């Protein structure tokens, strides 16, 4: 898909801005502090319905403003126009697709696909399990939008179970919540395992030329259950029941998708512990490229790539490999303070950035 026009009002440092990007993409070259990241974030906002950098919507408000809006006109891969409008006012968010109000983010994920890469993406390797879960849950949601509602329902059940474990409870009530927990957990695991399988297949088949120094990379799923999760509802219920004494003592659930983790394994070793910073940087960029290719292959929609100053610390060889891999396959926006990137991406037009900000 292609972004044809973007209009902003009171979004971060933009009082009002509008631009029509190049179909191949744009280089957003400007010194730090000019709002390059804010521009890419606004595009991502149109595809995700929320900020990629902040937890609350009011954190993207321009200073001294009480409302903001973003509006994007896309051309999808079938040649049809698509308009996304998101407004935040009176502490409520309003989202429209082609003029029709929608309430579920899954509807947005079905239509718009964006992949956002940030300088701190190495936290996907070095950071907390919750950061990795958040990232991979988004990846799964972009390919399987039904996962959005499934995950929401699952987390509500987790909250209810934890509430029961903190208080006295009826065994029958607890058992009914345990069954629902297990049913949803099996569905969550199925979606996650599907995505995990696709990522590892891509690492084996599609990325040897890009990976270079991380050719033997694999992604593993680490569950909180010592022997892994059983594959049947009956066995999973038995596992959960066996944990009840410990869970009552801890006053919270001790297993489940909300506690699990992902591990990057390089040559049989944990990348977080043994990998160099260079290996971690190229790993997370390749992870974003895989995210893009899986979206394209499994949904038929080519996503828009948003690279926010993630190429600056790569050596020339790795930067060239990535440029060759993308090679106008996707519309891409690259933000950087480095003017020399223009030589590596000759098909991209520079955006006259200073004139867009107010």
C-alpha cells in the first residue's frame, strides 16, 4: 500500500501540516530536534490507532492544545483509495475508515499495514519479556486481526482469576474461570506458534544475504510452564489445577501467555547474553523486514516501512544489503540526521522537512 497524503493538526510539534510523499518513499533528513520521529510516528498512528512511543493518547498532543487529528489517504494494493481519520478530543478518540466510524482496532489492522523501526529496538533483545510480548503480539495482530479481541478477552480472564486468587472463592467458580483461561490460552498459543514458525522459516530461507553476521539466528518461545504447555484442553486444565496451591500462596496466576517470553538464539547461545551490539542491531532490523514480508505474504498487503534513524550505526556493507533487499518493494520513510543516506537510497526523494513543521 502507498501513503498518498498525510494531514496533521496539533500532533506533537505540528500545529498544522500536510504533505504528499513520493510513492517509493521519502528521506526525512534534518538535525535532531526537528520532529523527524514525530512525523513517522503520525504515519504509524494511522496504521495502529495508537502511539508507538507513548502509552496515552494525550501524550502526542501539541503543547497547549486540547485536541489533535491525523488524516491519511492511502492507495491499497488493489488500486482502491482508503481514507483513515483519527481524532482525539474531550479525552476520547474517534476513528473512521472511509468516513465510517469504527470501534475495534482489529478493523484498522485489517486495512492498514505499517512497520515501524526505532533506534531503541535493541530492547527487543536486551529488554524485558513484556517488551518482547508486546512486539510479537502486535506482529500477530497485524496478520491475524482476530487476535486483538482474543488477547483482550484473555487478559480480562487473567485479571478475574488473579482477583479470585487474592480472595476466598468457590471451587466451582474458580474451575469455570480456569476452563475459560485454558481455552483462550490454547488459542493464543496457536496464533503465537504460527507466527514463530513463519519467522524461523524466513530466517532459514529468505535472509542469508541480509543476515551476514547473524546467519544462524533462531527465535525460541519460552513458556512459564516447566515442561511446556500441553496441547489439549484436558491436560492444560490438569496443569493449571496442579498449580493452584502455589497460585493461592502467590495470590496470582503463575503460568500463561501473559508471562511467557521469546528468546533470540545465535549459534546455540542466547543473543541477549552473548551477542555484540552490532549483531543485536542487525537482528532487530531483519526482524522488522521479516515482519513486513510476512504481512505481505500472509495478507496480500504490502506494508509501509518507517525507519526512524535505525541505519545510522550500521556499517556500509550491512546498510547496502538492506537497501538492496527493500529495493522499492515497499514505500519506505527513512528519518535520519545524516545527509549521506541519500547516496544509499537513490530512489527516495528528500522531504523538505523544515517547511512541514509549524
